[in-house]
């Protein structure tokens, strides 16, 4: 069964890689405009034009370009960035750690807060506290992330001066390692808070919806009649059975981790994959864009594989089935 799943993911990866190869080549405009303006481009000789196309990997037929592209992926050679004049894999690996330290804590905080508040809200359905939490989370869900970021910058960075307004670290790094880590953490507070606020609403709403369905089941009514404590009833009986769709949503978010938060990183001038992607689009650096999209695709596929592997440990129905088969 697992081998069949891996084969399916391999097919998905092959299709995604093919689309990733084709799309930039379908874009309108001369790719040489990434190097030269129109006036300079008209003055190039045929030999010079051919040399630049060879540098970009566009000198052969489409089929040969595709074969070279697949060979490059197999050998981790994604080409050379037009914008940075460096190998694409090196550029991405320079920016990727910054995105991970930003998005991963924000996702974990958003998941924990959304799940706990969603479960509590579902248990108190129809009460004032549920209405207040639902209204707040719907507001967070509706407000654009860049607006949240700008409000936090204006309030906590500009007016109060508590946090820096941009970047991932100070221009002049502190001398000690501890001081450098503290400086990086200080720069992360506002971006992580912004991303957490922007995403917590979806985790809350999904948890609340799943919990409402779970709390209406007969086993919850029976457990409540037996006098099971409220906390245990919510966590062990309700949330445990409602967690699977929430877990799926979290894993899909983990898959897009490599893509980063383009808008959030732009607002805070944060040097992550999102900013790199935005800069590559503006510079028409399609070789770098292909590399970034390939990393995002791989992240999504790996997250799906991890979800498939861990589902049996998360789903309580699977555990009950195993116990029943062992007893049989």
C-alpha cells in the first residue's frame, strides 16, 4: 500500500516538474530582456545572442532543454541565477533557513492557539464567550496579513520603539553568539506575531466545526452522563476524534512552508524565500523561479508523505481497529 502511495507521489512530482519547466517558456517576451534592455538587445550579434541563450540553457530544442533540466534536478544543478550570478541551489539555501525560523514557530503557535480556543469555543457553543471568540477569529480571518503587519509596525516599532521595523538581524551584529541569537529573536517577534494572527482563524474555525460534529456523537453524551471531567471530555473524547481534519490542514500548511509568507516577508523586508520569490519575479529571473517552485513542490509532496505515514498514529479509529484485530 505504501509503495503504491510513493508511486503516486512520484507521478505527481514528475508532472509538477514538467509544468515547472514549461510555464516560464510560455511566458510572453524575450528571455534575453532579463540581461539587457531593448536598445542593447537590438545591437547584439547572432553569436552573442546564442552565447547568452546557452548561458540560460535555452540554446537547444525544447526536448533537449527538458532532458538537460531533468539531468540538472537529478544532480542538484538547478542552473545559475541571472539576478545573483550564482548557482540557484546556493541562493535558495541562503534564504531558506530564514523562512524556516519565521514560518515554523508561527505555524506551531497558530495551530496550538487555534486548536485549544476552537475546542473550548465548540464546548461553549451559543454562549457569549463562544460568540466573542468566533467574532474575533472571523475578523482575523478577514483582515489581510500585510495590514496586520503594518499596524504592528506602527504601534510596537514606530510609536513604542520596542521592536525593529525591518530585517532579520541588526546591521552591526552583537559580539557574542548569545547576543546574535537574541537579536535575531527580537527581529522575529513582529513577523511571527503577524503570521500567527493571520493564520490562527483557519485553525480555529476548522477545529470548532470538527468539534461540534464530534460533540454531538453518542459516546460524548454517554461519557458526560458518566461524569467524566470536562477537560478530559474535551481533550480525550472530543478533540481526539475531531483532530484528523485539523491535522491534515496543519500538514498542508507545513507543505507550503518552503514557499514562505511572501506578503509578510515583503512588509518586514525579511530575507526569506518569499522575498526571494518576489525579487525573482521582478527581475524576470525564471531560472531562479523554477528552482523556488521546485523546492515548494518538494515541500508539499514530503508533507503529504509525512501525513500518510503518521495518520495511523493520529486516527483513533485505526488504533481501535488494530486492538479489535489483535483480540480476534
